[in-house]
C-alpha cells in the first residue's frame, strides 16, 4: 500500500502563512479579518450614493454599528498602544470584515520585551474585541476563566487585562483554552478564525492595496446596485456544446499526447456539465449575449493575415457586434485590447472558475457594471499555484467554447 494513501487531501486556504517570511521582523502587511460566519453584518451597513465623489458627506461609506465603532477604536488605538513598533496606515471597517495596512517599523516584541510575531498581535487584537463584544452583548466571562484563544490558526492570547498576546505554545483546536475546572465558555467569538495577509513588495503594489482599501465602500455599493450583474450567476449560459462534440474537437485539434484519455478525464471533470452539455457561469450583464457575437481566435497558420483579422474585428465592433475571446494568444490580447480601448463591449472567457466569493479587479467591476464587459467561464473553480500554467487541451477547449457561445466558426473574418 502506498504510504500516502491514508493522508487527507490538501485544503488550500488564503489564510496560510508564507513559509519564507519571518512574521516577527519588520514589514508591511495588508490584513483581512472576517466576522464570524453566523453573524449578519455585525459591524455596520452600507450607505451613500454612487454619484457622489469621495470626500462628499453622501459618498459611499459604512455606517458603523456600536460594534463597528468598538472594533475601529481597538484597531486605531489599542494595537499601537501595546506594540509601539506597529502602526495602522490605512483601514476600512466593512459590515462583515475589516481591511487594514499594518507596518512594523522594527522587530515585533511584547510589552515585557519578549520577541513575538504578527499572529500573536492579531490574536490579541481579536481577543480584545471579543471581550468588549461579550460585555456589550451581556455575555461576559465565566467566573475563574483567565485564559483565551482564537479558533483555527491563532495561538493562545494573554490573560484578560491585556490586549495583545505573548508567544503561544501550540495551536488551539477550537474555542477557548480554559484553566482546568473552569466553566465552559458558550459565548461565540466576534471574528472568524485566522486571517489573510498580503505583503506589498514595492511602491506600486502598496498604492494598489491602499486604493483597494479606500475604494471598498464604493465597490461594495456598486455591486449592491448591480446585484444581477456583479454576482456570479451559476450554470446560466448554455454553450450548446456536448462533451462528446468537445472531445471530438480536441482529438482533431491536439496532438495525441496532448489529449490522452487520462488528460480528457481530468479536463472533463473540471468543466461545468449538465445532461452531457457544457455550461458557463456568468459575471456581468447577459444583455451582451443578445447581440451578434463574433469569436476572436488567432492561429499560427494565419500569422500573415493577423493585420487583416484586426481590421475586420475593429470594423465589426464599429458596427455594434460583440467580440468574444479567451485572450490566450498574444494577437488575441492585442485585438481585444484595441476594441476595449475604443470603449466597445466585449465578452471574455476566463481560464478558471469563479470562487464562492468572487471579486474581480476594480476596473473589471466598473466595466461589468456599465455593460461593457461580460465574464464567462466553463470551469469549476480550483486553487491554482502561482507557477501553474494551462495545458494545450485547456486552451483548445476555451477556443471551442468561444465558438460555441457565438455559434460561429473562428474563421468568420476571412
């Protein structure tokens, strides 16, 4: 028996820490912490108007609840009070999560001078919020209970009376780690276990993160105002392409080594399929699907005609047709960029599925909300490593999907 057979499959998570980074040293971190899943927007609600500019009193913003104001105070005052080497640069308290940029100007140490790390700072911040949350909601602490810990990846925090934690001694499976004989705590935590961190590596990435935090309320209100467009719609676009027809296409277009039975099996399991037919998830307005759709697929054999293809595509867009592409080949990217530069609407086929919580870039959200972009994907979402590419069979599949959605061959422009 293979000694790996008994092991559980890897569960990928955005809350994993970087193994190559020492979180006790100086650095800059974009932290995201979510409220407990069973709490409905405990920190506030959205308000404002999309037509008002930033700085206006009616611009998109979050009306904080008492809990939200408490979390804001802990975030902006308590962390630096207990850790003078830390400072919150930017932050936003959203209805059910918070984002903040935290800078460590030097190595992180606790008030007693012992080295500690970012995880302990976050655990202590969450514990400080929990104590005030329980007090505000009348739950309080069980008598004689002097030790707390966050569920998941956070380690044990310091006793009540302090905000931020000391170096922990190990992971806590769940709930509180109480002293022997202490009453069991029934009060639920305010925050979900763990946190997500992103480390900007240069000024450009830092500005991107700051803009993301700053624009969170506007982007949220934008999605709320265009809910039918700015939430993934599942299995709602028929391609009229059967798995059998797709397999035949791949066998014609790929080398035998590129579409073996094993490769086909893995590929077909990733596709969105119902009753033997391939479907797509959608993000954006389906109104574009009601217009004449033209596939943009560039082949090496047509290299000498690429300029002609570009001109024909631009002419078609001028006439009101909508171009559809997976933008795999460089020439496909050039054509679609040229069309978008003229503010014409396009449909893009994504090479991965939409996760449960899907937030494309701010630019794409704006284009989708304005009806100038529609994202389609025939794939189920899967975690993809940074260095993981796509196979020839997957590229050919998206080219086939592009033509199926348009119901037109990719040589229409000739």
